C-alpha cells in the first residue's frame, strides 16, 4: 500500500524524540513489509493544510497521522466517507481513539503493527455537521480544558499534571447549566455540571474509550453530581472505567441527540476531541456508521471476530 505520513512535530511524544531517527525506522519497517511511504513533518499550524493536500492525492491509499487528539481528529474529518484509510500514530497524552482500535501505545510498536494491518470501517460522529472521533462534551470537562490552557507544560507528563490541577480547580468552582436533551422521543430538561456525547459507548474497566468503534450508537453521559465530593467520585469512577456503577452519571444511547443550552451559551464552551470549540445554543449530534476506513493491527481484527 502507498502511505503518506503527516507528523505534527509539536504533538505530544513527537516533540520529545529524535524525529529523523524515528522516521528512518518507520520507513524501513513499512518498506520491509512491501509498502511505500512519503513523510511530511510539519508545524502544528500547517497540519490542516498538509492533510488537505495529502487527502486529495489519488496515489495515496493510507494517510498516516501522527500527533495528539486534534491532529487525529483533523485527519479523520478529511477522510470521512472516502475510500482512503486513516492510520494512527498515537503521539498524544491519552490516545483514546487509538486505544479503541487496538493500536499499541509506543510509536515503534504502532508502526510495526500497522505494517501488516487490515483496513476496517468504523463509525464517526458529528456535532452540527462537524466530525469527531471520540467525544463532544460541555460543562466541567470544557472548563477543565480552558483552565489547563492557561498553564505551562512541556511534556506529556506535564500535561497530565496540568490536567489534574485544572480538574481540581473546576471541581472547586463547578457551574451548572440548564439544558434540554432530546433523545428519540424523550426530552430531558435538567441542570447539569457536564454532558459527554461519545462516538459509541465507552467500555468498562479501563480508560474512557469505546470497546466497539463500529457499534453504531452515541453514548450519552449526563452528570447529575453537584457537590465537590460527588464530582470527585465521578472523576474517580471515570478513571477506573466504572461508568455503570456511578450513581452520579445517567447513561443513554441513541443514533441522534439534540442538545439545547438555556443558560447563556456565550459564557460556555464545548470540547470536541480535546479541542475547545464554540458552544452553539442548539447542537445536533449524530452517529455515522462505517463512515471512516482505518488501518488497524491484524490482531485487533482477530480479537473483534473472536
């Protein structure tokens, strides 16, 4: 297969390694498996333009995106509904979408696993027609990301520490918003400190990612916690993957949901695949089954089939 790699030199793990040596190893691994590859190493500000250029090339079979959640989400958005497949080099902090696809979390192991990988179709979701691969969320998560952006960190570990500090600050000063959530024929009116709508339901017993990335449903998680102790418990349950055990989270599923914010929407932001975005007064979230072709390790395909 013909690979074109786009690597964000400012993304997570990639900014801490010898990129020249790593790309040499990546080329050798893929060429030894009979593939060809072109590699672009670009600054974060040039990622979108480079992905647009690469995705439009007829000669490319696989677009290999390396970086954090924002880079992977941007690549997936450009490949949604197209024959070309996305390969993921997990270089972010949590790499949750990559984990759901069974991709190893170290760079060299990921490349090796993709060298003999298989292409499968998985789902994508949209929020007001804007694609995402992992999660759209409002409330406490968005507040945490806003706070984290004011902090300085230069490494993956530093970002994790900043996330903990930001989460603690958000918990100590929670703000609830009044929303209407329409799921099928049901309408829920509530005040909530957070709602997460995910591309397929999260699995249990691990970090928040989907065990089945082709399940065909949105996971809808509504936080009913208000007090600091309750919010701490929600975070603890989330870290352990104990969603269904949490008395402070309501879980729904659907193929479409409409979220209306009655609080002053301009005061709030949303997070989509880790990036802060404007929160519209009304957002329609939909699942798009099989909309994205991805290259995954062969063993991941075998595990799903077992």
